């Protein structure tokens, strides 16, 4: 095996990085994951993830974790309404579709993956800031002043990865779309009418370029995302103050003034807002063909994309599956050859996923968009 007597460093303990670590360990590789979070209890904020049969679930199966994923994930139906709360489409969960793409909380998924790894695989509180070459190996520098060495480095540390610059000169792009995410603990108490309205399903609604996606069952919380075209602050007398909860709440109440009061109940009940512009890392430029030592990227570090086709985490898990196979099962003479083969295949399917995500993003911001368009 190409990794015999070699140390592999994975930068980032997200789903892709942890899955890759599991798949490599199954083949006897010496793997260490370096994660910037202080400890395993650090909460990962955000909505649930759904792993698709032909991508994310294939990686889970290869890792021996598919049954555990099914046990921890929640099959969820869909309800679509108009801005007045009138139901226009419903998808029920059936015995036939319950395993298609059940939803799992991000923290639950991380714990499942962490528990599957060998002891001491993860080194916490290690934000990698720089790489250099020392005595024929990568020397990793961390923000807290410590260092480590590796023969192979794999950047899996998200869309704003600093490790990426060692692989490509391409830059992250802002797409012009904004997401405001809300979090409501104990939704059956804090917003009971809307919680009952969801009936255990993900609820989606769209009206005049404003979209909302709500998950009422995210590990005890209701989480939702509001999607809209980012306002032009240059022409806005009252720009959105993204760090002020009360200001965001007032902004949303004004933006949703024509919507049914049940939607406004969400904003009043929300204890915490997060807002972020949508970014992508395009794959329209080739990566560096000459690298001093073996290094590559997976997940958002390789191909961050808008979250509008459910492809982000699934594409990252496909990266983990494919790269692990190239490094442990392929007929390659060198790590460089295996990495080149991985990147060639990854560019194809990740570019297709990015295109689908961007296409959905453009359609969703149209004033007459309905979520039914994504199903029909």
C-alpha cells in the first residue's frame, strides 16, 4: 500500500475528513486528524444533513457505518406552502423511501464518526496556519505554536481553508445570495402553533424572492434558513446589522410583513441568528501540477458550493471514498499518481454538483419561484 510507513495528516474534523480517516484506518494507514475546535464538545451550528444513497451513504457503507447512520438519522417528509400557509404539496415518509436521505444532526454525525476512529486519532485545538518542508516531510504549524510532521497532507478544513493555497491559486467567490439561519430550542413550547403546523416534516415556502426552509426536529431544536438576494448596502439607508439579534428580527418581520403570522412567530421565538453570504470555490481553473510533496483537498476545501441541491456534504463524502480507494486499493506507483487520478475524477462530479447547485440558486431567487419546481 502506498501509505505503508507514512504519516497522513488530515486538516479538519468535518464529515469528509473524519470519514476519510475511518476509511484509511480500515486499511492500516497511520492517520492523524488536526481540528481547530477546542474539544469534541464544541457545538457545530447549522441545519441537519441528509446523506444520499448514491454518494454519502455509499461512503458510510464502505466505512461500516451505514446501519448506525440509519439508526441515528430521522426520515422526514416535506410540506410546501405559500406565504399564507396554504399547503400546496406534501411528501409522506413510506417504508419504500424512508432510507432515501434521512436527516441527521451535524453534532450527532460527528460523534458517530469520532466514536468509530482509533483512540487519539484527533488532535484538538490545532488550527493549521502554515506548511513548510523540513527534511523531506511536511512540517505543519499551528496557531498555538505547536508543530507536527507528515508525508501526506489532506486539506479538509472547509470552504475558507488556508491550506488550499498550496494546491491552487483560485479564489473563493461570493454568489450574491444571503442566508439567515435561526435556532429555536423547545419549539413545542416556544412556537407551538408553527411546530404543530410542520407535523414533523420539513416545511418550505417561497414568495417574491424570499424563501424559508424549516426543520422542526433538529436534535430538540427547530432550525430554519431564510434565503434571499443580498441587499446592496450602498443604496440602503438602514443596512442589515448582522451581529445584532434584535435588528435581524426586525429586518425579517419587515421583509415577511405579507406572510402569515405563523411565520412571524418563528422570528419572535428565535434566540439566536446566524447570517452569512453564500460562497463557492469554482473548479474552472486547473490546480497546481507541481507540488513539492503530496497534498490534496477534499470537501468544501476542494469545491465549496451553494447549499441548494443537497450536494455539499455528499460530494465531500464521495471525495473521502474515492481518495481512500486511490490511496489504498489503486494500482499506482506513487502518491502523486494516486492523487492525480483522484483529482481528475473529483473535478468531473464536483463540477456537475456545483453547476446543479448554482442553477437552483438562480431559479430560487426568481420572484415567481415555487419549491415545486425542484421536484417536478
